[in-house]
């Protein structure tokens, strides 16, 4: 079995186990067997770290159901290969060549050496950020809900924020905390660092360590670091300004807040499509322009190596650099004075085409199964599912069973990746030594 098929089937296995657990009476608040579609949708959404839900997790599921959701989100955020490799390390087994290759492809690493150390670093980074998030959220939740419930709320929301899932135990998600600087800061920082990628965090740590220890040598940041951080900052700034300017006159989202509240909400709304799914305003009451900007940010998504989904920031930068190269009449695609390989450009184009095709197909099918829904609502829901975001205009619970199944498939494709899924179905690509004659073609 190929590595791509192992990863894809691994995610399906975890989703299946999660569905069985969430169907059990102990997982529901009323102690009855759960609806299989609800269990399957919730399990898929959790494993794919999406956050879309057809029920209110806080009231529908018991503590055990919520705990199962948290574990599924954690496994989904780490990734199937990372999770299974960590279990192999715990029981003291050594990696074989096949497992090293799987880790290399799953984490998109250039080599196979040091795989065990990489996995340990990822697990340690995850625990550090999640535990920090728990402690920061305790002062916000404990005074109101008490120690037991407040601690559980902190754990649940910290894990979901770091893994860019977006499930909340509050009926109105985080709207009740839209003006809380502590909650907004903690959740957004977890979302950003969770989605920016482990490699970027490691380079940040090494840079800070050198500055603190006052080492003389200058660290050279990788191209991944430069592209991921710069693109993330640009999108966050543009998103915040755009949402503030567009929604400030909307009395149902921003209009009733003071300036401080409007800035916090605009910032949060700029962060959450990348790709978390928490919300501090009613998404369904946003303007059409605001919804479309959110769709664009969701489609772009987070960075490679992180817990988020979407097309990825690096893919966006490669494609925009290609456009810039064409407009300048050059023949080499450059990023920060580095030449981008043709194979990476082709991969970026493949990701874009596959992503657009998936979104278009899912949107068309749901438009046929649920013709009464508005197009913008369907498109928003599909992009949210594909980019594993979890934001919704409020139609998730009311759509037909067929539409729910389409969203389940869309979430799965978005989590494992279009190219990886195609490799699993068609087989891993093999290089060819055959070269054909070149000929011009009219384009554009």
C-alpha cells in the first residue's frame, strides 16, 4: 500500500472510530443512541479540524461526548501519521523505512533523518501552547462557571483554538466574549500559531533563544518562514481593515459596539477564517461583501505544516509571484531572491485547480439538493468545509441529509489534501524519461 493511501485510510479509520464513539448513549446528554448522520458529521468535522456542527455541542453531547470530540480534534490537528508515530515512540519501537517515508511526506520534509526528534518537537510545541492557552482562559471562565466547568471550558476551547477547529461549548460560540481582551487575545494567538506551521515556530524559538543568550551569529531564516510570516501578517492586516470598513455601518454586527469593541471584532473576524471557525459576531447577519471577503480568506487558509486547512499561504505567494513574473517579462519565478522550482509551481497550480474544482462541484450538488438556499450561503458553507474552517451562516443544521453527506466528503478532501487524495486513488506519481517536442499555444 502506498504512503498516500495509508494516510487517507488512516483518517477514514479515525473518523469511523469517532462516529462509533459519538453514537453511543454515553456521548449524548439525554443518554440515548445518537443519530448516525449527526455522529458521522461531528466525527468528520472534528478529525478534519473543521468545527462545522449540525447540533449544539454544549447541550447535545455529554461530557464524554465532548471529551471524544476533543480527542478527535487533537488527533486530526496533529495528523494521522504524527499521532501514530507518537504512539510508536511511546511503546519504544523503532521506525522502519516505510514509516520514515510516510512522516517525510506527511510533514513535507526534505529528508528522512531526525524524524523521531521532529515528532517529539511537534508534540512538545502542541502541549506548551495548549497548556498556556488553558491557563490564560481560566480567569475568563472560572469566575462565572466555577473551577470544574471553567477548567473544562478552558481545555476544550484551547485545544480547539490551537488545532484551528472552532467547536465551542457556548450556544452563541464566542459572541458573549467579543469584548473580552483576554479571550480574544488568547484564542487568536492560538489560532495564528497553530496555523502558521511548526517549522516557523521552531525558527522563531531559535531566533529568540539566540537573542536572549546574546549569541553573535545571525540566524538565516528559511524561505518557508519568510513567506508564511509575511503572508500571514499581510492577510491579517488587510482582513482587519476590510472588515472594519465594511461592517462598521452594519447595526447587527459592528454598529452597536464602541470603537474598542469594533477593533476587537474586526481583528477576530480577520483571524478566524485562517482556519479556526470561532466567531464573535453572527456570521449570518454580515453584509454580502463581508461574507465574500471571509470566503476568500477561508479559501487561502493557513500555512503548510500547521493545523489549518485551505489552499495555503505559500501556494498563494507562488501563484502571485508567477503572475508578477509574467507581467515583468521575466522567465524565472523569484521569492526573496530565491528561484522557485518548476515542480513547486506545478504543484501550486495543481492545488489551485483541484481546490476550485472541489468547491465548484460541491456547490453545484448542494444547489441541486437544497434549491431554496441562497447561493452565497451554499458557497460559504462549502468553502468553510473544504478549508476546514467551521464558520457558518447558520444553515448547517437545516440542510438536507444529502447536503450533509456532501459536506462530509468535502471536509475529508480538504483535510487530507487534493493532491494526496488523487495520489491515493491514482497511485503515486512516477517520473518519466520521455520528452515530447515543444510547441507554442495561445493563452490569455
